[in-house]
C-alpha cells in the first residue's frame, strides 16, 4: 500500500520527475495536467520529453506499471491527496511582465479541493511577493480555510537541472520557505523523503527572492562572458583561452560565452525578480538580459560576414542551423537562440535545421542526419553543442557542403584545423588576428 497520496499539478520538466520520485519513494502519486496529450503519454508510462534525461523514462515506466503514479486532467483529483505540489509554468509576456494565469488557475482549482490538514507547496518560480499577495489569498478564498491554521503552505522553488532532472532532484540542496514552523515541519516530512541533500528553511519572501536571484546571477555571469567574447573578437584574441587563464587567478569563476541563453528559466527569471520593483528596474540585470538576447543576432552576423568573404550573400544561399534545442543533448526548444537566427534567415535563404532530438514546429522540419542537413550548404551555423557535433568529420563536411563555412557558437571546433581544411571559420569569442599570427608562428 502506498504511504500517502500526493498530487503534482503540472507535469512539465519540473512536475513529472517530481511525481515519479515521490512514486518511487512509495507515495501514491497523482499527476495532473491540463494538457490532455501529455496526460495520455504519461498515463501510458511514456516520457513527453525528447533528448537525454537519464533515469526518467525508466522510472516513469516502472511507477506507472506498478500503479504508483496515475495521470489525469481532473483537478478535483487533488482533493484525494494529503499534499499538493504546484509546478505550472510562470512565463513572461512580450513586455517582460509575469504571466501568472496558469498559476492562478491551478491555485484556484487546488483551493476548491483543499481540506483541513493538507499541505500545499508551490515549486514554480515566482515574482517575489507572489505567495503572500496572490497564492495564499486565492487558496483561502476558494477554500474558505485559513493558511497556517487549517492548511500548511510552503514555497519550495525547484532547482532541477535540465538533462539531469532525477539526479538533481535527489542531490541538489533546496530552500524551503514557509509561513510558520508547523508548515515547515510538515514540508520537511515530504521533502526529506525524496532528497538526500540539505534543506534550508526560510520565510516565503526570502525563498522567492533566492530563486530568482540564483538565476539572475547566472544570467549576469554569462552576459559578462559574452561581453568579454565580443571584446576578444574586436581585439583578435580567443575568449576561451582568456577565460581559462582568468580562472587560474584565485576566486575567479568566469563562465563560457556562447550563442545565447535559452530555456524556460534564465530567459525570464531576471524579469520575474525585476517585476517586484516596477518603478526601479535593476540596471545590471536588464543590461545582462540585453547582452544575452543579442548573441543569436551576433552569431547570425558572423555568418553573413563569412558568406560575404566567400563572395556570397545570405539571400539565395543554403544555410544550415545545427542545434535547435537550447541546450546540449536536450530536445527542449523553448526560447532557443536558434529561433531568432532561423527567423533572420528563413525569409531570404534556404534554411535546413538539424537536431538530434528536438521536434520541428511552426511548419519547420528537422533533419536528423547531420550530413544530409549539410548537403549543398553554404554555411554551417552551430548554435548548440550537442555531443554528436564534437566528433564531426571535417573531411566529409567539406565534401558535402557547397561553400566551406563554419560559424561556431559554442567553441566546438579548432579554428586552425578548420582553416587548414579550407573552411572559413568564425566563432563567438574567436578573434581572428591572433589566430592568424599563431598560425604563422
Ligand atoms: N524547466 C526547468 O529546468 C525549471 C527549473 C527550475 C524551476 N522551473 C520552474 O518551474 C515551473 C515549471 O517549469 P517547467 O519547465 O516544468 O514548465 P512546463 O511548461 O514544462 O510544464 C508546466 C506544465 O503545467 C501545465 N499546466 C499549466 N497550467 C496548468 C493548470 N492550471 N493545471 C494543471 N496543469 C497546468 C502545462 O500544461 C505544462 O505541462 C516554472 O515556474 C519554471 O520557471 C523550471
């Protein structure tokens, strides 16, 4: 018999692994999602996520087969649970403002099923202040119960690493924001069952700020690396070598530059943080977002420049974009840097897209064979560093491509080797003057 029933609302990249893990630990897990296709797949024990996610597909299959995880679209089912974990998406709109519609709908529906003694833990990333201003009032209004007195409430932001979700759920330390000591005690019972790592108690607001700050901090660090990459390109230096040497100095931890920041989190969590101060947008955070958002366009400009050097123009050329997913070996294309590059070229050039995992959408087809995608191509733009790109055969590329151009957004190739093989090579952070002088040295 299962220990206790829990419900997870939102079976996305965060909610599904969480539900699986609770089921593995002996809880009876009810997975709830408004997306009927996702519910159908999960109910059959199949992961809806393409790409490498070690352990998830096997675990999902097992817990569904054993009847320890069931999937449904019926929000009323959460009334059968002792604890409900809310993991719905919290995106931003075109004006960078938080869209809390999914959260409000989920919270309102959970509130209708709330009973005395239940625990509600929100794991979605939130603009600071949302628990006190939105979640708790909505739960109290729709349930007629009082937070702290009749039900327990937590904010326990997720720290899952895409591509390592099960491992990171078990191993990553977590911050638990609670309304009072009783809620905290109740929450620790559940979270200590699924995680081996330390759990750090705090209040709701601090936990909300911590989550958005940890992602804003990473975004700023990446933006700094990107800024250095642009400087190195101007000066004719290699930003990757600069980074390696900078990091030999104590207390330095410079990040890698690259073709841009994608995914559901880093692209919006800075704005969730900033939204808490509508009159005073923190300048460093917004500058970092602007730098990272400009990188795909910069990569596309390197491609245009390379085409020009070979006497071609983008118009009428065949351009191959390699890596539609936003991160190595995943199939997740949300806010991928490949998308603006695709938009820039698809109106004027013939564009082929390769990705080992990502699905096409918006009338876009994705080629699975990398050399087929490069057939007759004038320019190969590597946006994502999928593992298979690390072992590309330059000789075969040279044979199948019409024009030998490599534009490298992720430091995948050795610039000198590419040039020796007759390619025009351009890369983020790869200044050319030093490369040519070291060639002649
Ligand atoms: N993906 C990550 O790596 C990651 C890491 C840490 C935190 N987060 C945060 O966790 C949250 C979820 O992210 P995600 O990547 O899992 O999103 P996702 O889009 O993959 O999943 C969200 C799911 O919620 C479902 N949903 C939306 N409204 C619903 C409702 N009212 N009732 C039931 N289901 C509903 C959607 O159909 C979707 O399947 C976000 O706030 C995100 O910022 C994500």
